C-alpha cells in the first residue's frame, strides 16, 4: 500500500489565495512532486478555469508544472456548508452587499487591411456599455498575421488590464478536422514578476476573430477581477 505524503505546505497556502478557493490538499510522492491536487471552491467559476488558475499560480510562484489531469475540483455552495449552532446564536449574519455587475470583455470586430507592404489590424472589444479599440502594424506575411492581431487585442485591453503585457507567440494550428488559435502572452505583475499565460479559441468562421478570443482566454482571470 502506497503512502500518501503532503510535502508542499507553501504550495497549498498559495493555492488557497485563489479567489473562490475554500480548501486545498496537495498529495505528493516521495520526491515532493505533486501527484494529486484536490481543490474545494464556491460555485461561480468554471472548474476548467480553476484548474488553469492552479497551473498558472504553481508555475509562476513555485516553478512547478502541474498536469491538469491531477487536479480535481469540487464546488460547494454556501447553503451546503454547515454553520455551528453556537456561532449562529452569538451573532446574526450581516447582509452581504450585492456584488457589482462584472462584464467580461468580448470581441466586437476585427478589421484587417493591407497597404503598401504593411498589415494594419484594428480590434474593437465591448464590455457592458463600454467599447475599447486597439491597433497594431506589421508585415503582410500570413504567418505573422496572428501575432499582429494578438498585439492589437492587447492594445485594446490596455486600460482594462492596467499591467504591461506582451505577445510571446500567436498562431492558428490544425487540431484534427478543426483549427484552433493559440496565443502565449507574458504579463508583468508587480512584486510577483512575469507570468506566462496561454489561451486558445476554436476557429468558427474567421481565424482573426479566433486569435482575438484566444487572447481574452489567456487573460480571463485578470479581466474578470
């Protein structure tokens, strides 16, 4: 029978800081490498995004590469968590303030035009009633175009992010019978350092739109607060 080890208390503590996370248990092997990560969260954030947050934080703060298959997420609502009777008698719960409405940025349009050997891209994003526009220039070469689109999308996100962010790579790749846009960006976070984030989006009708959506996917956690 194998022995269950827990040798990474610092990683557990870091993962507990992820918004919505209530409890974390990291199971390791004798080499102190994670073999299982169990996360208890409140409802509201998709489990797939919780797994991405775990992977990003583990890599950024502890340089540990986490396989998504070892992360299990359980979501339990407030009503499912028992409150001790003594605590309930001592103080009545204060009404919680209504959360402010948050609007996830969405792609409004992506315009691509070429002129005099240059490719000009303009991306328009919408968030609630607000509109954000960004642009970027680059060579007309087709393999470079996804990177220009990603750069224009970051330009539109500048005011929303409030942090320096650069495109590492952007491309559209074949995945079976479909095409998928993949983007890698580096986000500079004060006191934490550079974070490498990845995003993907399936190509629907337009590859340019998919590239812009893959940038939003990479920055999803930062954009929804």
